[in-house]
């Protein structure tokens, strides 16, 4: 702040007024301070007392992409619940980038928000997430189960959901099962899905092949490109578990492009159960996530915290395996193997 004051030729008290009540500062002085802040790169961080004085009925929601109907459903759950209580929602899109996420978290720490809702977070940004908790800013994480963190969450067991989805493919007789995942290197929920896939294979004595595991951006185009790589292998998979429905739809598109039949030549499993999963051709077998409910519950956590209930709330919701028409036994295999798994609720 000293550098900003010197450059703008004003006192630190004036800068404080500009940051907290800018209407009390003349337009000319506001412009000088803004220019000085931009030149010095100064970042204003509020303390606990600042938040209690200046808090606004605004909740920040961070999502990894605006292109996904899954996260649109979560956003709708947050926004509808917020509106009923007179709150507004500020949305940040990370584009699956740890740096963009960090920049947004850093920015939001300087805003008088009523709370923050995160769609998971990159582990490299854990320190900033914990900063919100230290400042007493209500914070809730969706899509994750984080029992080791002192933070509220509304999530699903990504490990178990992926394990049982893979188990279903094994029950159909598949042993050559590949997977296409989002960025599991830095995002915990995606890594837990990978671990669930690996665990299922290993528990049945099926080798985990590195060439059967592809990490990519979770969208249709990248799902199509990843599938092209998998199906070009000397020993291509007979089933592909995609940790996202957009990836799975890309996989189906690629299989059709090279005149393979889904599921006769290759089975495709999704994860999300977005709206289009039921109407694609063939209809997609997938894991249904309670996306709307996660947004609704997360917003309720923020509202409860705002009313003075600062206790952490931690919810683990169920997922469902939705069996449609994109998976079947591999060619030449008609017997369904018994695995002892109940596939109705995962």
C-alpha cells in the first residue's frame, strides 16, 4: 500500500477509503489510485473485520467449464436456491486451468462475498482455498468427498462410482478395458476415478495397461481423438470407460466414423448422465451424478453459515449406474460373469 500511496500522491487513509467506500473519494483521486494499483500490481486482501463490515449478498461459484450441461445443472441448483433468499451468484470459469483458478481465488479473496462454492479445486491451490476458511468466509466444495479437510462439501465417492462402473464392464466379459479421463494429474475427483478403474481391474487380475489410459480435456472432440488413438493400437480395447459423457459421445462418434458398431464392436461407458446421454445413438450407459442437488445443498450450506451456523457440513450423495444400450458383452462372449456387485446404486 505504501508504494500505491507514493505513486498516487495520496495518504494510505485515502487508499483505504477508495478500497472500502469508493464513493467517498473524488473521481480524479479514484482514477489516480486505480492507475497506481495497476502499475504496482497491488492486491488488496480483506481481514476478518473487513468482511463483517462490507459483506454483500453475493456468492461466488467456480466451475471448470461453461460448455458442460452437467455444471449448468449444478449452477442452476445454486442460483435458484440463492435467488429464493435474495442472494446473487458470481460465476468464475477456470477452463480446467490451475493458473486461472488460482487467479480467481486470489481475486475473490479481495471481494466482500457472502460465500464461495467450488467445483473441487486443483491441489496446487489448496493454500488459497484454506485462506477462505481462515478468514471465516463460508466455503463449500462440490463433486468431492474431502474428509481430511476442515471444509464443507457436497460430493460423491468418485473412486467407488468408477470402480463399480468398470466392474460392470468386467461383468459383461470385457478384459481389454481402456479409460479416457479428464486432467487427473491435478484434480482429485478425476484421480479418484482413475484409482477406482485401476482397482477394479487389479482385483480381477486384469493388467493395467498404460497405453489404455489417456488423460485429456473432457470434451467431445478430445474424446474422439483419444478414441482414435485407442482403436489404432495393435490390441485395441473392447470397452472404453470415459470419465465424462462428452468424452463418451466423442468415443461413439469416432467408432462410427471407422465403421465400428457400438456396442457390438466396442462398448462405451460414460460418467455424468447429462441430458443428451439418453438420446444419443446408441443411448449411453453411464453413471448418473446428482448435479442439481449438489448445487442446491452447497448453496444451503452457505446460507446456513451466513445465518451464523459455522459448523462444517459434509454430505456424500449416491450415484446411479444407468444401463442403456452402449455396452454389451464383447464379440464372441455371451455369458455374463458374476462379480457379486449390485449395479443399481453406486
